[in-house]
C-alpha cells in the first residue's frame, strides 16, 4: 500500500506540470543562461559569472548538459521544464528518506513527500528553467541533512565530512543554498531533553542531541562548508554583484539598495492590500497609506496573542517565520509593480523569517 501511495504522489506531482511539459516556453533569464553555457569553452569562461545575485557554477555545468542533451534549439524549452521536474522528483525522494528516518515510520515520510511535492505554491521554481536551480540547491541541502542525520546515528566522521561537503555545494546551484550550513548546524547542535515537543524528534537509540563538549565543535562543521563556498565565490563575484544592471538603473550598488525602511513599508502595504483583503476575495482595492499601518498593527497584535496562547511555542515560531517569508515574497511583487525590480529592499523580511525558524529549532 505504501508503494502504491508513493507512486500516486509522484504521478500527482507530474500531473501538476503536465501543461508546462506539453507547452514549454523559455522566458527572461533563460536565454542568457543558456547562451552563456552554449559551448564548453563559454561554460568554463563564465563558470563563476553570477546570474543576478547567484553564483552558480554547478548550474552552469547543468545548463551545458541540458544544451547538449537537447541537441537542437527547438527542444530546449521542453528540456528546461524537464530539468526542473527531475529536480522536484529527486527532492521528493530525499524528503521521504529524511522524514521517515527521523520519525521512524513510512507514514510520516509519505505525508512529507506529498506536502512537499504535490503543491502548486512554488510551481514557477520548477517549470521556469532559470529558477529551477533553486530546486537543486534544496536537493543538496536535503542531502546535507541526511548526512547529518546519519552522523547522529553512527557517530562516524565520514558522514560529518559529507555533510560539510554538501553544505559547500548547495550554494553552487543557487544563493539560497547558503542556508544549508546554518540549518545543519542547528540540527546537530547539542541541547538537553526538556520534555517539550521539537521540530526534529529522532527515533533512534542515541541521545536526542550530541551532548559532549566536542560535539559542539562537530555541530559547527557544516558552517565550514558554507564558509569555504563564500571564501571562494565572494572574491570572484562580489564586484559584479555590487554593480548589477538593476542596481545601476537606480544609481545604487547592491549594498545601497538594501533599504530596510522601504522594505518594511511595502511589506505593510502588501500584507494589508494583497494578503488580508485577498483572503476575502477583494482585489484591485487599496486601503490607503493611513489605514494600512493601523490594520497591520491589529494583525500583528492578533498574531502575538495567538502565539502566546499556543501550547507549542516552537511550532508558533515556525509558523511566524513562514508568514514573514511569505509576506516578503508578496511585498516583492508589490514593490516591483509599484517602483520596478527591487528585491534587495525586502531582504529584511526573509532574514526575520529565517531567524524565527532558527529559534524554533533550538
């Protein structure tokens, strides 16, 4: 029965992308990414050339492979969509393996597989070739977590080394891969049992978390992988990223474009105008710059009240983190429509979301 349900989940995930595979298209950044990896020489020359803010050497190599396997330009749209779908299938399998091993029963693994794979929330990251590298970064992050999990079970150093290596490789696909090191560090970090539900509840016989003093140092190993990537990539890419075209168009550098107050304001407007009204099916209406902050404060107060009443504070923090990230994503669409491309102003919302998720895992 488990095998049948698993197969049905994979089939359902494929069905979500049937239209994209039947009518594939290339758009926007796809063309420059494919052109920069059209030949082996161009691939090597641009291996560390960032695409927007993303240093993606493994993505460049995969693009070259896609171009070669496609064989002709007219086959590239389908090959691009198929690349993202394959990445999703790999991620579903890795999610199943991690959750099943962590919680000790196939049912939990299958549930996680379905929640992760059978979703229309992040479809663009799968069928849009330029964004598909983020899926492969997630796949390698899951490999890093599996290696960290295996290290907890066996205490064998080779799994810790494998975890660090995966943490170094994850951001070679997409910038979001830099989160692999911190996430694995949180997963491995020592802590005492306090009888409170956790996000991660291991099912094996070893202590819940590594508790000897040297285990703290071992838990920091994944960060070495992230540090190694940054040490190699930043000298090669920082200068280019500082002066990308969408920053030059605003007469700004990447650092100057980080505007927390601007990001906070557009997040407030987006949450109230887009999300809160959208829940009731109201579109094309804004509440105004005076009313929006007041409604936002009411929403925040309601959220704090809900969190204080929650019997599981960690889950409340996790939910709050995901809400902040979703709000930042919504605000990105809002600010882009209002003022032009300006993702950097919204980075604060994502940072807050990641921080809350990190606190939830402690």
